[in-house]
C-alpha cells in the first residue's frame, strides 16, 4: 500500500514529476513526544521569528504558545485525558482500523491484567498495565535498541503532546489563492512564502484549511521587565506579510535537516524523503496496533484526502479535533470550477435582468 | 476534604463562570454530566494531579482551527461598492442606448466613485499597501483575488473613460483641459461603455467566489450553495437603489425594475442558500452582530422594495398627469419616495455584504463550525461506502 499510493494522480496534479529533488517532509510521531518544546525554540531561533504575546499563561496545561501563527511555526499541544477519554479514543481508533480493512489483533484482557508492576512505587489498585513488561527498566542501560518505545499505558490518565507544523499540502489552499505569486512550490515540493513579494492581502490566511499561515501584523512585545510600560518595538522582519513554516528552505538548500527535526531529542519529529516518512508512519502505526494501542492513527498519510495528502505526516492518539486539527479538511479551490460556473450563471442572470429592466420600462 | 499541606498555596477555585467559559459550552447544548471528580483526584499526592478539568474534548481548548483572514470593514465596503459599480455601469450603458441622460450621468458617476473608493479600500487593507502593484505580477485562475484584480482594472478603464466624458458634458465641454483630445474621447464613449459593461457583472459576482474559495466554514458553504446569486442580486439592488436616489423619477424606470428584481433575487437566493448549508454553518449568520446586520438588511430590503414598487406604480399611472400638470406636489412626493426607498435598497445591499463578511469571520472563532460540518460530511461519505478518502487512517 505504501508504495502504490504514490503513483496516485495527486503527484501528477502537483506537477512534481520533474522535480529536481524528491519530496521532503516530516513524520511527527506524537506517541514519543515528551513536550519539551525544543522544536518551538529551535524554530524560533533559526528563523528569527518574533515573540508572540506577553508571556501570558493560557490555562491550557503546559501549552502557553496557543497555536500556530505568523511567528510560531512549531506548536506543541498538551492534552490531559482521563480513562473515559482514553477508552473513547481507543474505540474510535478501532473503528477506523476496521473501515473495510482487515482487523488487527484486539487487546486481550489477559495481557492487561497480568502486569501489576510491583517495582513502581504505587499500589496495585492504580492498575497500571504496561503492555511491554520491562519497558521502564531496561536490563542493560546501554542497550536502547531493545527499549520499547511504546508509550507507557496507564489506565486512568494520559498526556497527549504533539508538535504541530505547516502541513505542506499536496494541494495547498494558500498557494492556490495567492494573487501575487509570493507563495511558491520549491524544488523540495514544499510551500514557501517569498516575503519580498507578498503584499499582505491575507487571502492565503483564509485559504488554509489548517489555520497555519498568518499575516505578521503585531510587531510589538512586552518583556517581563517592561510590563506596565508601553509596548517595546521589536525588530520585526517581514512585517505585514504572510508567514509560515518554510520547512527550513534555507537549510534544505544546504543539504541540512530542518531545525526542529534536528533538535528533537526523542526523534518524535523525523525528517526525510516524503515516501520514507509515510512508510515509517505506516510501520509505526502497525507496530503500535500490534501492541494493542488501537488509539494510534495516521493523519495526512492518505493521498486521496481533501488536500491530496500532506507533506508533514502525523501519528496521533485521538481524534484530530482533539489536537486542534480539522477532521476532514478540503482544499477550498477544489470547489472553484463549480463556483466559477455558478458565478457565471449569476452574472448572466444580472445582464438579462438589466436588459429586461430596460425593455420592460415605461417610456415617459 | 483535602489532605495535602500544599493545598493552601492553590488559588481559590472559581465558581461556575470559569468552568463554563473553559468548556466553551453554549447555551442550550447538553453539558457533560459529572466531572467534579477531577478537582480532587490526586489531592492526596498519590498520583499526578491534573491541572485542567476533564473536558469532553471535541476541540483543543475551544481554540479556533481555521484562521480568519485579516479583513476589516474595508473589504466589506469593497464588496458593496464593487457590486454597486458593476450594476451602475449596466444601467449606464442601457441609459445611453435608450437616451436617458439623467440616469446615464448619475450611474456613471456612481460607478467611478464606487470603483475609486472601493479600490482605495482594497489597497488600504493590505499588509503592505505600497506593494499593491504586485497583484499585477501574474494572472492566476486558481486565485479569485488575482482574477478580481484584473476584472477591477479592466472595469476601471471603461468606467474612467465614460465618467470623464460625463464630467466633460456636465461642465459644458469647457472645463476639462482636453484640447484636441476631446473629439476622440467622446468618440470612444460607446466602446468604453460596452467594455466596462463586459467586466461589470464579473465584478459583481467574483467577490462571492473570493469568499467561497476559502476554508472559512460559513463562506465556503455559502459559496458552494449560491452566494454568487445573492451577490449579483444584491449588486442589482444597490445599483438600482442608488440610481433611484440620484436620477429623476421619469428616467429611473429601469433602475426600479432592476432593483425590484435584485431584491426578489436576494430574498430567494438567500433563503435557498441557507437551506442548503449545514445548520452549524448558517448559525453565525443568525447570531450576534452579523446576524443583526443580515436581519436589518432584510427589513430594509422589504421596505425599500415596497417603496420602489409604489414609485413605479405611481410613475406609470401618473405619467401623463405629471407631464401636463403644473403642480409639482405629486412630483416632489414621488421623487422623495424614490430617493428614500433607493437609499434603503442600497443600504440593504451594504448590510448584506457587511453581514456575510462578518459572519464568516465569526464562524472561524468557534471550532464547532469547522468540526461539525466536516464530521457530518465524513460520516455521510462513509455511509455511502466511500472509506478511502479520510485524512485520518487506521494504518
């Protein structure tokens, strides 16, 4: 499946056949994200993005960044869930797997009950069931190859962390609707803004089904010591133009890895050829399913979806909307032929109405 | 109740208000039962304490998924003025061909004013207004904004020439320093009028596609379900209304008919569009300020249409009397009713545009407007047996 899907028309539609390089992309495996936000920091530093906001605490777990935007090109989401929610995620994942596809091995009760981990400083009624016995205690600390990377599976609480980023869609809404040609597709099949061309019309902001791209309007910050005084003007590059993740275009040109992927300490963010990324994603989700983690699912690995598949594939552990991702995004320009036809009919109707108004009018 | 000595450091629990806001519940929707337990779970220090309440997550802290474009009132104004300019130009061409000089000059001056102000509003709304000309770097059919720029430019040429001719006529062909260019300019009148009329209806219609071809839930749904019909109707109504207000009653027969047709079209198209859209996508058009604007638009539309119909009936029945009678009383009343209802119709059109733009921006704020219609269409496709086109896959 992984290779055959890439012969799909979406690739031809994107005119990528003569691309000098292969398509590059991310695979963000959120099951091993530890929420350290190193990606956010590395991204900000490398791209010299201004700071958002005023160090406000947002009251949303450890996420005080808020969302992707003009100045934030990597955003780590934190979600706290109880047993009820975990069970629901598992159930929805199970349904997803069974959608016209062969079923996977269901989690057996024996496995779940057989592992009261006595070595943990907790009472048995906490009912921690580690699916992978010994995962927390590798016999040999040097031997990380044997270390099971499955997320510790606690029954009554879990923390979801996910580093979100621009999707670099196959059919990119922002790119389609850009009137100046400031947005372009690179030789790495990523979507990048030319900030010296963009005139800040804002159409791309509305065109993105993921709410990624944004116009950099706010160029002032208040550092903690400045609080109470007027906002400090910061040296904000590319003010008034649209900004988003470039997949570190400047680094790719030099044959380097994007800053976020390079800095990620757990390899939750992987970078490479898009085909490899998708293949890895398929492998990883199968691996997690085999361990009974039916809540694991892929986001954006399907070239038949509404945006033709995305360059930044994600492995997520609950419904996409839980992470602030749209459940069924669709590039709006897909509706354009139909809309232009409707507009043409409407325009014709207006001409006819005006003509009739003159014919039907009484001459006095 | 609590057993931890550190509990005293915790900020006091806020009452209902905060819980409600956090959860993003709306009135009338079933809330989640229970859920108090989370506050005490882990209070004995036996396990990790959750810092936020157990929320029935259908969203990420109620934050928006799709971003609203940075479009303010300038764009709403442009939507209105673009339609007004387009409709006026059609009326201007018709007036020229049927020899209605008053209607002709009024509509042409309206068209050029609307184009000028609308264009300026567009430029003012850019993040980098000085780079406005970058719009002309390319022609992109996938970008309604790009096509619209070219339509507006093409329209502006003809509208500018005809308006210059009108101004020259109004000033007795003396004031403008045209010299030997006066003759060729006046010779171009029909050509310019036809040229701008060709771009007129696209100018009135494309803005609907501009809004439709976005990920903004209400706009996209509207665009797919007949927003262009609403917008051209609204444009006809605005242009007819403006002409009714500015030109003499005996010449504005076509303007009244166009305005009435536009008003009827607006009502019908709007109703049809609302019916075909997902209820959650329509919601922002009924609630809050945008809802109020659209509602006010409907009221003004009905009032203006009644007035326009009354003037039309009056003008038809009294035409002979008006011509022969020396008394100006009836004439003045008709003129006044015409002007008032014309303004009402134009205002109705403006409210429609402001309401639709703001409804879209409002629809991006609550992720529900994004998630629910998308979930519904996904489920609908799955029910039809299409299971291979979801962005979320099980393997």
